[in-house]
C-alpha cells in the first residue's frame, strides 16, 4: 500500500509485523545452559523487540524477562548473593535482561549465576559498548557470545527491486531506525528522529562519563556532520568549540562507544606522500546525522548528497560485515597531493578500494599511484546503479 505524503511517495508499513533480524539464528544457536549471550547496539535499534522475537521462538521454555532500568531488578541482580540470585531465577530456563549496563556488578553476578545454576541460559542487551562490555566482558571470558544489533540494514529488509529504488531517498534522509522506518508520514519520521537524538542517544553519552554539557555534544556532532568524507583536525575542532584537543578526542571516543559515530584511519604502507594523521568520521545512521543539523530536505535541493551517499554506503557495508562476519581492516586513502579513495578494505591479504558517487555521470579514473604502489589492490566505483551488491 502506498500513500502520497509531503510530496514523497512512501510505503506504508504494517507496524504490527516484526521484521526478522539477521542475527536471530546466530543468537538462538548461542543460547546454551551455563552460557551468556550479549547483544550490543544503540538505543532504539530494536533490541527490546528482538528479545521478544527470541522469546517467541522459545515458546515451550520458561523465560524470565526483566529490565535493567528497574531498580528492584538491579538490586537483586547486583546482590552478588547466590541464594538471592537462585531464588530469583528458580523455575526458569532462561533469563533475559534488557539494558543490562544499568545494573552494578552485572558481569560478576552473571558469572556467579551461570557457574552455579548450570541449567540457566542468559541473554542480555546493552546500548553502550563502553559500559556493558566492560562489565560483562572480563568476568565472563569463555562463557559469553557477543553480537551487535544496528538500525535496520538493507540486507534485512525483504524488498523487491522496485521498492528498494523507491525507498532509497527516504533512507538517505531519514535513516533506518525501526521506529523511523515504520513511521507513516515524513513529519512522524522527523518527530521520531528528534526523539532519538534528544532523548536516547544523548542520554547514553551523558551517562557514560558523568558528562553534563549536552550543548558541547551537539556542537561537536554538528561539526562532524558537515565534514563527512573529509579528514578532521582535532585542533581545528577544539578551536571552533573553544575547547582543547584532548577534550575533543575524549568526546569523539564516547560518541563512538555509544554507537553514534565510527571512524576510519588513513591507510599507509609504502608512500611518504600518504596522509594518515587523523581519521574520518561517519554516522551509524543517516537520519541521526540529518537530525543533528535539522535538515530533512529532498535530495534535489541539497548540496550534501555526496556526503549522504558516502555515509550511507559505508554504514551499510559495516552492518553487512558485522552480520556476515566479514573480517576486514577499514581505512580511507589520501596523498598530500589530493589523490584519494573514499573507502579501503584490507582482507585476505588484498586491498579493495571503493569510491562513492551519487551522480552516475561523473567519470572516475582508477588512481594510478594506488595501483602502482599496491600490486594486490583493486578499485571499484559504487553508484546507485550497483550499490546493492556492495551492501547486501
């Protein structure tokens, strides 16, 4: 079903239908007695719904589902008392804990549980890699499987070719967070995005290190949003923010650990002319990037389509790599005389360079210096004509 809304044709999705997530089978296979399975990802990426989907697959089993933000639950699961934990989980086959990073000493408590209650299987989620991975990673070495759940990846959406083509512009502008994806109008998508921006992403960032200055977070995100595809300068950012380099680097690290941004360093092996001083940053979701700068305009009236396209393709590629266990080192490549490649993957002892162009009329030549310097290198141009193979 389609409806004309705000001069854009949007598909109207049935919000009662749960879209299967790619990691579902992997997570189900990791659920074993005496083990912990952890799913990390940004807030509102669908982790709570994902737990419900997993629970439905375990219909014949007894599942105790709790929220880490519930103070009563937090008190019990942080008690470090075997008798308390055993009583709490008695009679259940599975313990599901959503937003587990909210619970003090959750890693030690889960270790105590799975070491003593051998028949119990535990599944936890967390919206902060910085917080939850620290809390559960070390205590549960050898007892934990870890997965990541991002906003919808194109490879998870069962769309035909026509639907993919029709929805591409909406993805570039509004992104793929589940609630935004299933919103029925552009104005509703915008409201959902701004709620994510203001209420959830910032909340995680501010809680990570007892940060109080939300305006500083917004300002640094705005500056990064305008520099997608460009090398950033920590000193320049610090000057624009009336701050210092160390503070800027600290905030960018927190933004990465709370799944707002990710970075790629510069690639260098052979040439003195290769630039590697500072990384490039991208947003995990195009919609969040556009919400940060409050720009939801159609592509035809924007001057940043190239940035949106590059961010979208690289982000979707990262999701694909995570879900399909494609192990690669990721970079950009640039020389001081401005020869560059947007995205480089190093995998299987080979180098794969990719350039992203929204306009299919632009002619892009394979950088001779790149091919001469790296005999095991390849080069591809990614456009709206061939991008699906790259991201799905």
